[in-house]
């Protein structure tokens, strides 16, 4: 009985080791795909949630750290808050997002604003009202450090405007927008993260051979003990 217990213990440890090896081999890194025009993004992510700030009156201020409609606003480190404004060209409705005071209500080129999401997302896109007409004028950075640059994409019926967006294969909890020229924002799109269905890992041939050799060795050891 003593040898039998030792045999089972060794067999259990061998199975655990092989399982760990297979798990490490199957781990994957995060991947983001950037978009520089709203039409392609909208076609790729149909049914995305939209925040265009039209449901709030102009002059509504988002104090840093406040959460509205599942989105947390943080304009740190700048000493200002975001504000709903109706004074600039939007891509939908009447309002867009700017910065206080309302008498100015546009972000400066050096401003940044972070959008946090109560539910992780795997897609994000936003329209940028700006006179900047070159690609890469703006960027978004995820909480995981992935960076995507904007593209020149004029608003409907206008000659100016940009767009930046991305999809991700892992959940994103926040996105930081960084400017390079005065801007306002409109029509933020985002989609809740849907965890992928990951099939059970299939051991590599070398792992199977190693496991099989170990089992044969254990069987031979056990037979030897039984004959003793």
C-alpha cells in the first residue's frame, strides 16, 4: 500500500506538470486593430453603443471622476473639466464634447481626456472636430498601453475632421485621448467586451511524447516493485 500511494502521487504530479506546460503554450498576447475612418469602423462594429451627448443640455459639466451613462470622465492632469457644448460642428445631433469654461468650450492641443468604462470594451471609435488635415494628428491610448493614431476623415458636408478607433481581442477598461491642435469630440462608439470561446489546448507532439515516456517509466517502476 505504501508503494501504491507513492505511485499515485508521482502520477498526479506528472499530469499537473503536463497541464501547466500546455497552458503556457496556449497563452496569447493582446492584439488591437486601428481604424482611421468612421465608415469602415461602423461597418466592422455594427450595433456599437453611442454617446453623442445629445441627451444632455449644453453646459453640462463632467467633473473629473464623475460617471454618466456608464462612462467615467477624467481630464487630469489639466485643471479643467469636460463640458457638453452646442457651439461646434457635430457628426450627429446638436451637441459635442468640449472643455470648460463654456465660453471657450474647445479642448486645447495639449489637452488629454480619459474615458473609463464600467464594463470592459473591445471596440472604441470617436469623431474629432478639428482643422488639422494630416493623418496622425491625434491618438488614443488604452489602459494596456496600446496606441492608435487618427486619420483625416472630414465630417459629412465639411472639409475638416478626423477619426480614430480600434478593436481589441481583450477587454479594455479605459481610453486616453491626446490632441495636437484645438478640437471637440463627438459620436463616441464603444462595444462591450465579449470573451472569446477558447477550445481546450491540444498538447504539442513533444509534450505527448514526454508524457508517454513518463507513464511508461512509472509502469515499469511499478511492475518492478510488485515483483520484489
